[in-house]
C-alpha cells in the first residue's frame, strides 16, 4: 500500500514540476526513466536495459535486470546483453547457470603449454612486398579501339625486327617516348633484350641523327624512371643476354662484364658530342643506377671521371648539361635526402692539386673538388646555388671518410 502511495506522490510531484517549467510532455514513469547524456532528446535511452532475443549494446549508466546473457568485447570494452534463452546453434551455453559462470579450459596434465602462438601473433605484421611484374593489366582505351596498345606493339616490332626505314624508326621512337613512362608499357619494354639492345645501338651510333639518339635515350630512361619493376625486368633481361660474338648464354650474374647494359650505356655517354642528347643520356643513367649493382658498376668503371670530362667541356651550350650532371651525382651519391646511399662515392680524399692541373690526368674522379673550387673561384656568384651545394655535399662526404683530413686542394688558384 505504501509503495503505491509513494508512486502516486512521485507522479504528482513530477507532474507539478512539468507544469511549473511548462514542458511539452510529462516525465516518464519510474519504470521507464530515461538517461539523456546530451541536450539532444534523440540521444536518450531507458535507464533499465530492455532485453530482446538479439544482443544489444549496454549503454553507460544502464541497469541490467537479472537473468540476462551478458558478454563483453575485450577490444572495445563494450558490454552486450540479451535474453538468456536457448538459441539455435548456441551450444556453448548449454548446462551453464543463468546467474554467472566462468568457463574453465582444461590444461595439459604435464603442465606444458601449447607452443602454438596466439592468434594475433599468427598474422604477419608486415605484408609481403607486392611484385607488379606480370600482374599489371594493359591500359584500355575508352572508345574500345586498339589505340595506344596497338601503337606500342607496332613500335616494339619495329625495334625487334630487322632493317627498317628511318621514318619507321622515328615513328616508333616517337610513340614510345609518350608511352614508356606508363608502368605497364615500361615493364613490357624493359623485359625485352632485343629492344634494349636496339635502343642502346640507336643512341650510340654516330650515323644516327641527334634527334634519334635523343629519342632512344629518352625511351630507355622513361621506361625505368620511377618504375622499379621495369628496372628489375631490364636487369633480368640483360643477365640472360646471349652475346653475339660467342653465342653463349650469359649466366654470370656479375654486372660489370664488358657487354653489360650499364657498360654499353657508359660507352655511349663517352662518345656523345651533342649537349641535349647528353642530358637525355644522363637522365636515363639516373634511372638505371637506381639498381645498386649497376650504380656500383658505373663507379668501378671510373664513370665519375668520364662525367668530369663532360662537365669540364667549354662553351655555354654545356651549362645545362653541367647542372644535370651535378644533380645526378648529388641525388645518387651525396644527398641522403634525395635517396643517395652514402659511402659509395667518393671513397678517397681529393687528389693532389698538381695532378688535377694536368690536362690528361686532371679528369680523375678524385679531382672533382679541385675543379669545383676552381670553377667557383673563376665564375664567382654567376655559377648559381647548385655549385655551392654540390661542393658542400662533396666535402661533407669526404670528411666522413675514415682517417679524413683536410683535402689537398690548391687554395692559390
């Protein structure tokens, strides 16, 4: 009786408060009391959890009536509950009391622990490296025609085939210059030894026009630039190359063999007389030397000395080429921020200035600092910031060498 009176008085009190505050609707009764965590009325929920046959999330502050099946998500900390009634396929709860239970897992009698790792430890922390070779779908033209794909394979057939006209070669190179930068086309081009050899021959032949030599170098460079899969395919293709002279399969994996791709490219660079073509070959060289073995081969074969010879050519027409050479050396050997692996070059201190003055011996790869200082002193501020940065990075690398001392550079130029 007292309980009914109390409930009545509470209802009267709530009704009075509702009238006093001019609310639109009366407060819910005690058994449907709401929790409103925000001012938004749509966020309210019953204080007493309302169970169903399906699991529902238990909201913060809700009271759980007895006799429910409650579970907790150990990852999020959320509790879920439902009516504790038998469910189809729910054999884990058979025979358990409805109040609370702890499931005890049988342990081995000898006290040993299962060596199998936990489930979370079976998932690899790092996914395997993705190899796109052979998995890149060819591009599709929106209109459904052959388009670029047909042009690409026509150009490949020209480079792989026998003697063709200059017009056919120029058309093939023009098409490939546009397409080689695409990942798919770059990979397909780089994996073909005959195509690589044809491009090297075209850019190395003095009988070819500067335009054709420039195009051939640009195609080769474009196929491997920013395309690690194509670079790897080019390396693999050249390692299986059959030498024309011996007819024997090249099975030696050493990349500094005389007929290696980087060596033939190196020779082509030495023979070049056109500044614009030289710049195209430098850009292609930058792409090829992203392969560590090709980079090291270039250093071993004194490639930095040959670049110095080109760098020192006189005439304003070579100014842009000098900048390209400097950028290549900094990005490949000196500037770690640009991906260079330090310690590959330079490997020794600067050469004595008396040797570097010699017109024949002065192109030694250990004379770079001497000539950079000489150029900076002679041209002053007209050399640009790139020369100062080049010299700074070169000195920093030499100072890091074991037993480094102040370089033997002539200060009385």
